[in-house]
C-alpha cells in the first residue's frame, strides 16, 4: 500500500525504476522522505539534537514492531530488486552471447581478409616471377646475341691466328737460316779465338824475353853507377893533389899564371863533369824503379794472358754447346712448323663449328622469344585477380568496423548492467538494514540518491577496455592508432629491443618502450600508443633500467602516453562486491603472435657481411637479401639458437643491427628486407676488420662461450686487401666463411688485386670455409648445404684459441723460505695470468696445487667454471710452510690435475724459490711425455740448472728467473704469449 501510495503521490511515476531514474526523480525523493518520516510537510525539517535515550521523531519506541505497511513495502522492494537482478543477469548473458557472436564474425572477416591478402601476395609473387622470367629470357637473348658476336669475333680471331701462324712459319724458316749462318759464324769465331790464343802465347814469350833484357839492362846500369862513383872519388883525390900542387908551386904562380888559368878552366870542367855524373846517377835510380814497375806490369800481364787463355777455352766450350743448342732449335722449329700446320687445320674445323653454333643460337633466340609472349599473358591474367581480391578486402573491412562498434556498445551495456546490479544489491542491503534496525531517516534516502547518481554517471562515462599484449609485441604489430594496451609485469627482463628516445621505431617492443618512457612501471599496466611517420637518427639513452639503442632510419614510429582514467572522486564510492572475471579473447586481430625458441643444436653468433657495392647493383642486392632471409629462416634463429647481426660492405662498413637486436625469425627477416642499398667500392676488408674488432663484444650482444662465425657474401672480387683483416679475425677466434657469387672470369682476373683473396680471407684453406655460387638466380639450392656448414660446430677450427681452450695448472712452492708476504705476491702473479684467459665452463680451465714435502690439491680444473670464481679461489689459498720437494710435486700434479684432459693444450707453471730436495729432471720428462708443457719460474735462491731441467723446449723461452718476488709481474705477458705460441704451434 505504501508503495502504491508513493507511486500515486508523484505524477508520472508508475514504477520504481521510472521514479528513480526518470523524469519524476525530483519529486520522488522528497515524497519518499515524507512517507518514511511520517511528516506531511514537503519541507525537510532540520535535524535537532535530541536528549539522550529518546527515539527519533516518527519512529516507534524500542521493543515495538515497525508498521506493517512499511515492512511489506520493503519486502516488495527486495523482490522487485531481485527480479531486476535476474533480468540484468539475463541481459548480461545475452550481451555476452552477442559479443562472442561478433568476435566470431570478426575472426571470420579477418580470416577472409588474410585469405585475400595471401591471394594478392600470391598473384604479386606470380607477377614478379613472370617478370623475372621475362627479364631472364631477355638476358638470355642478349646472352645469345653476345655469344653470336663472340663466335664471329672468334672466327675472325682464328683467321687472324691462321695468318699469324703462317707468318710464324716463315719467321721460323728465316730463323733456321739465321741459326745456320750463326753456326758458321761461331765456327769462324772459334778459329779466330784459336789463332788469338797462339798470338797470346807468342806475346807471353816475347814479354818473358823483354823481362830478361830489362834485368840485364838493370845490371849494366848498376855497373855503370859503380864506375861513376869510382870516377868521382878519383876526381876528389885529383882535386886534393892540385891543391897541394898549388901550395907547392905558389911561388911559381906568376910564372905559371897562364897555366893556372888553364887549370882553373880544367877545374870548372871537372866540377861540371861531377854534376853531370850526379845527375846521371839519379837518372839510373829512376830507371831502376821504372824497370821494377815494368817487371811487375809484365807479371800482371802474364797472369792476365793466362786468365784470357782460360776464358777463350770456356768460350770455345760455350760455342760448342751453342752449336748443339742451335741444332736442337732447328729440330724444334721443324716440329713447330708441323704443329702450326695441324693447328691451322684445327682452326678451320673450329670455324665450321662456330658457324653451326651461330645458327643454333639464332634458332635459340627464336625459341626464347616465344616464352616472352607466353609470359605476358599470365601477367595480364594475374592483374585481374588482384583487383578482384582488393574489393572483398574493402568489403570485409566495413563489417569488421561495424562489429567493433557493436562490441564496444555491448561492453558499455554490460558495464551499465553491472552498475545497476551493484545498485540493486546496495538497495537490498539498505532495506535489510531498515527492517532489522527500524531506522527511517533522511540520510538513507540521500544515500539512495547518491547511488542512483553514481549509476547514471557510470553509464555516461566513456568505457575504454585495454587489450592485453605480451612483452615482445612490437609497434609494427599493431593496426589501431590511439588504442589502449595492457602490458604484463616484468617486461624489463628480456622484454625485447628498444630503438629511440621519446619517439620509438616501430620495430621496438611497446611495453619495454613504455617502461623506458616512464609511462609504465615494472609492474605493467595500460598505455596508449600513437602511431607516427618514420624518421632518421633514432637516439639511444638509458632510462628506468632500460638501455635503448640507436637506429639510422625506420619506415614508421610510435609514441606513448598514459591513458585517461576515471577520477578517484567518482570511483571512491564503490561496493565491496567484486566483479566477476571477464575472460578476454586470447587472440587479437591487431597483435601478432610472438615466436620463440630456436635451433638449440646451432647456438652460434653469426655476423653477416653482405656486399652493397656498385659491383652488385640494386637488383642483385635485392636477390642477395632474399638469399640471406632464406638462410636465416633455415638456421632457425631464436633466443636459444643462433643469433645474427648484419654489416654492409661499401666504401665504409655500416652496421645495420647487432646480434641481440632481433632474436625472433620474423623480426629478423623483416629487418633484413628493410636494409637499403648503399653503392660504392667493395671494401670487404674494412668490413671484416670492423666486425672482428667490435661486433662480437659482450656489450654489443656477443654471447660468452659461443662459437663466433662471420659469413662474407661477395659479388665478384674485393677492392681492398683481405689478408690483414682475416689474420685479426682468426686471432680473435672468428670462423670466417667466404661465399663468392659470380667469381671473376678468366678475362677479368687481370683486374683482381689479389687473385688468392679467397684463400687468405677464410679461417682455413681447406675448401670447407669457401663456398662458390655460380649466380644470384640459383641461390635457393645452396641455402641448406650452407646452413649445415655454418652449424657444423666440430668443424669450426678457428673457434679454439689459446685464450679459451687451454688447461693451466699452477704448482706453487709453499716452503718456509717463501714467507707469508712473498706467498701473497706469488698468488697475485698467478691471478694476473688467470685474468689474461677466458676462464669458463666452455673455455679455459684453471687448477692449483701447493707443495712442500707434501702436496695439496687446492682446486681442480673443473671445480670453477667462472673466471671470478677461479680468482677468488686463488686468493683464498692458505700458506702451508715446510720443505721443498719439487720433483714429487710435479708427478703428483701430472697425475691428479691433468688426468681428465687430453694432450696438446695442458700447461703447468711451476713457481719455486729454492733448491729441491729430490730429483726434478725425471718427473718433468714424464710430465712432458704426457703432453704437458712446463714453464718454470724461479725466485731468489732457485738454481738455474733445476729450472732449465724442469722447463720444456726451447729452454730459454720456458725458463724465467728473478732475484725478488716483486719482479714476478714482469713475466705475466711473457708467459701468456709463450702459452699462445705453444698452443698455435701444436694446433
């Protein structure tokens, strides 16, 4: 009754829903307030403070029953709300069925669209195939025309060759006559030389007679000199006599005055004669020296004539041999004339063959013209299906958008009904509270009014449902612009690659980019994606725990913002009743399924060096990219399989992407297809050098302990030198494969800088690392065998280097003479050696033994699979102290430390500071026979004889000594280089 009275009180209110949500809402709430409070006034009375212990006005005293009309009214309302709840549940199920129906329709239309797209791609591929076939036939026609011209040129060449051979025959005849004349000339020359020899012998006899004559002349002059000397002495005595005579005849001076003048004239004459004799003596001395020089000259002349005789004898033998040579040459020219005659007949037959071949190529050209006309028709035939399939795609897109709008509409209806269900449940709880507590005040009606307002507000607010995606979903996988996506948590760990800052390349992971941008936290959540145009130079940065990478350019981009949510003031008034979980469709049409896995049997890092020079051209460059795409598809790239990076070889090498940028096959193949052609020179050596220096570093994505492979694709021949770059790659443990496509023709070899570039570039010249492909049109059949070579882990010889393949044992002297402080210096020395090698479970191994009179195995070769663990184990060795028994320690180490490894890569470094109490020579020889190379390092009082007895050959390169323990660090680079040298020589 109360309910009916309430409905009739308000005009236009004939149901509770109409009253609460319709036009009569303004009058309904005051009327209900008056009915529940028992007041007849439409005005709301202000609430006054009442005395403690009294009941509110309009209510029954405690312990009395509420009015029956009010209880029936509330029971009617409860039943009414329960019916409404059932009604809304039926509506929700109805809308869910509609949503599933629309989802099925959308999937159906998407399947139709994919089917039509596949048909279009098929027809496009078929058109490209026919175009390629037409180009192939055209090239074949040009090839045959070139062959015809080649054969004509060859015919003219053979005619010229025939004339050349005839001229050569005449030349050889003239040469034969010339050689006969030359033979006669040499015979005459021989006779001339014999006459000359006789002449020289006569001349020698003449010189000997002349020498004897000069000796006689010399003796005569000596006698003459002695005669003049005696004559001088006589004149001196005569002078003294005249002086005495002057004194005797002084008195007779006047008488003999005329006689004196005569004597004075005679004296002057004698003095002149004396000067003459002195000059004559000097002349004879000079003549003696002249004859001596003449004797030496004749002796030299005799030796010269003897040598000349020997020379003429040799010349006679030479002329005899030359005569025999000319005789053989005459016979050779005769045989050559017969050969040229046969060659002329061969060229005549070859001319006839080329004429027949020209006719064959003409017929072949006519044969290839017909397939060209045959392939034109299929092209026109496939154009029509493409237009035919485009229309269904546009036809199916409109129903998809229509169904999407319907799905959003039904989602809004479902949320509206859920709000109504919450509203009705709240009303039911409210009425139960009224029945149990018998409280009817105006605050309850105000609460009802607020709930109704919230229900209406929830209907008016736009509903945005985020679509869930995975951590590896890229921006290129999305089809909608401005959509809200729901990212899962923990996308910072392996969530995919990010390229750019603020604006990201569409190949980036959406969720990882959102964390990098700050739009999301590590726990995930919704994010809005806005698609943008492609751009150049995406910048790298580090933010929120994610390192983005640079990218030169990409075809499309996207940015990220936080989605607008409902204000907290509107969502704070909610019920404690949770919404039932709504099952989301697992497959969205706008998100592609991410691929995982990989070939676990081929866990290698591959650097692809492709040719982007002017030699290859744009068309063959595209064929090269298709070949690389097929190859990486065959390799089965994945996180647990092979990783692939790409470098272009041109004027300067350009890195397109690193090893860990794309670990999913579809991403990788898409990235390869997006690579742009550069042009320029074929500087393959520069590309190999850059890849060997930095491409396989751990910060660039190189995996530790995985084989490193570099596959170099080359069209023709390189423009630079490959040898130095290949040496660096081999020393870095990189297996270089060279795939040569369209190798240089014989007439092009003159332009090749280094004709052995293939042998010098590869890891090892054993035909395994070199692969030849005739041309780019026949690469498909080479994909499988080449991929099998790349994944043949046992055949990758260059993967094993001294830094990742050796087993090193340290034999440490722990005797009392070392001391605690010096023992720590020894450990630092061994730590320095350890840090120089790549110690891991698949790389180098480290073990240590300490000895005194006894031996203690500190740790074995397989106890620590990490470099830092091995370093910590070395630093943690405790000093033993005791005597020195080095020989027994070597035997112990050879049997205990190296027992599980094979020969050829085991090295033992012995560090000691004193004399051993036992023999060291025999244990060292036994260890070396087991394949262990020993380096001996002596300090302080260690005897050099014992050190050399322990070390391997050559002794100087394996023996080191220092007076002080602080000098041990100087031996670290020497020992490391020595180990690498020994490893290289052994392998």
